[in-house]
């Protein structure tokens, strides 16, 4: 939507004033029925409104997007490249800017945007963006139709059940820590490639979530996604499962396609590939190099187009040194290497993860838990989390099954976490360093908030910590934002 220059000032100053004349319901009714996409964010960067035209244009789910930050919904953007965030920072409108971005589903979109601040006097309350689509919609639609035809070319119902089983995308990877943002950025770029990918990280870090997100953000998203854990079945059966069989190969054998054929055109995720027998790794390498498979017992070859994503719960170098992985297969798979960090390396994300798991189990267990006590959060920060995010999830679930109130307390936690806190407290009694650091931290937070007049987002940037972490610490130290 083109905004007349002489009407810009009225629109800019009047957006906030509209609330004084019209109710929110009438404003949303108006915006819901215009053809241009409209998104509104608050001063923290969270989406508070997205009209149907914007949801359709950006291919996002309104219920999922609202309440999330703009950078979560559009992970390819940064604070520097997002026009909405720049408008909040500067308080100045940005008009008729072409912007190409990738949303959390992996779709690339090109729009012409006009972004305007929403202000009450000199105070910036948020920003509104009006967008119009300039993407070749017809070409994209035809491509999607072609992909769907290929996806359903097999009429066998069992094969259909195996296709399209990837349900996660990049927005499901929770975290605003630097480690997670780097991982998501690199993985999003890798999704555009056709090359093989090696994902590694310790148990419970969320490797499969990353792999599914890559598939769903790739050009193969509408084609099969099939997972096989190489350690989950006997090694003697793995070859026939991967490559298929022909009738008479062994007793009971029939003409049956393997996972490579079922994955044709899509992605095959081989988890714990270091558990695959070395001789079978050689056959896998040959498939990757030649693009052909041969069913067990067959004499003819079959062409397949499959992208391999492999994963392991150990460092690939250790697997090579232990002769668990062929070096030639490693170099063929490790075109793109993604390491999923341990939870102890991204503790700044703990408040966000705790909040998510509490919401999850409130729904499942029909509870009304509000959060965790400051002491419990201290325990979470000091614990080393050998089981990573999966362990944190189970700790929250277990605590919510036994607590009586609405706040998770120390006594609701498993014994080993309570014991860990006793050890930490013992260290505190012997050394006053922890208390000194807390005093210094509290003073730093107060000074940062004072400098930005209580703006939590701006203070978090000054302190170089996620906004959720700062909010937790403000509550922990009982700090008034306007001291």
C-alpha cells in the first residue's frame, strides 16, 4: 500500500490515537478485510496482530505467529535487516522497501514493505508494516502441484503412510541464545542445498528436530521424509531394510522396496550412523556416489534421488578414531556439518524452555502451574544437565505430577537435583564469590534499566543477554524497572 507523503504524519501519529476512538475489535475488523498484508509488533518485537492477507502472503499460521517475536517467525531476518525492528529503534518510517526473507517454514518470499512507528508522543509503542506480494505466485503454485503429483504417484497406502512424516520446523527450535541462533542460521542455509548433512550432538539435544526442520524448509518438503535409527535393528537386517529385497533372496523374502526407494525424491535420515556395520557403510557410500541402489539378491540397479542427512551422538572425529565410521563415508556425508549444543552451553535459554514445558504439561496434565521458584531456577542454572533438553523436559513433567501449589519448588525436584544444590550451597558458604557476583549483576541490571528508562529489550541488548533471561533476573532481584 502506497502511503501519501502528506498523509504520513497523520497516519503515524494517529495509529495510537485510533484506540481512543475505536475499540480494538473494530480496528481488527477493518484490517482483516483489506488486501494488503498488515503486521503489528510491540516495542519488544513480538507480533501482536497479523491480518489474513499477511498470513497468506507470508504463508504463516496466525495463531502460531501471534505472541512470537518477529525474528522467531522469520529466522532469516536479523535486527539489522528487519524493517519493523529498525523502525522501533529509530522511530522513523521506512517506505517502499523491497525485502526478501525466509519464514520459519522455509518459504522464500519477496515483498514491498512500508513500516511505520506507533507512538504516543515521544514514546515508541510498536510498529506497523504494510506489505504487498511481488512473488511469482503462479510459478510457485505450479511447482507445488508438480511436487504433489510426484508425492502421490505411488498408490500403495502403506507407502503413503511413510511419506511426509516430518512435523517440526525451525520455529519449534526454542532458544534465543547465540549458540542456537547460529545453529538455526546455518541449518536454514543448508536447507537450500542438495548436499548431504552430518548432524552431531549428545543425546537429548534435539538432533532430529533440527533434521526435520531442514527437510521442511527444503525444496523436498512435499516429498517423503523417512527416518531409520541404525542402532535400533539387528545389523543383519539393516541392508534389506535400506535397499529392499527380491523374492527368493532368503526364506520368506518377497519383492519389497527398501527405504531408499520409498525416500525417492525426498530425505532419508540415518540416525546413529556410527552403529552401521563397516561393510554396509561401503555400500551406502557407493549409493551416494552413483545414485543407484540394488535390492538384496537382485541383479539390476534402480536409480534413486535421495538426500541423506546422517546423525550421531558423538563427535565424528571420535567415531573415525574408534573405527566406527569409514573416513571416505564421513567426508562424503560431512559436506555440511552441524553441531547441536548441549544445554549446559546454552543456559540462557533455560527460562524459555521451562516456560514452554510448563505450558505443554499444563495442557497434558490439566494443571495450572504458573512457573518455578527463584531457587529452582538457580538450581537449573547451576546443574550440568547430562541429559540435556530431554532431561529438563522430564524434570518439569515429574515435578508437575507431584506439586501441590502453582509454583514448582525445590522439594518437587528429583533428589539428584536437590543434592546438586546442596553441593552448590556448600561452595557458597566457603566462598563469597557467588554472592559478590550476584550483587554486581544486580547493580549492572539496575544501571542498564535506568539508562534506557525501563525498556527491557534495550537493557537486554546493553547487557548482551536474551530478554527472557533479563526478565527472570529482574524478578529474582525484585528490581523495579523504573528505579
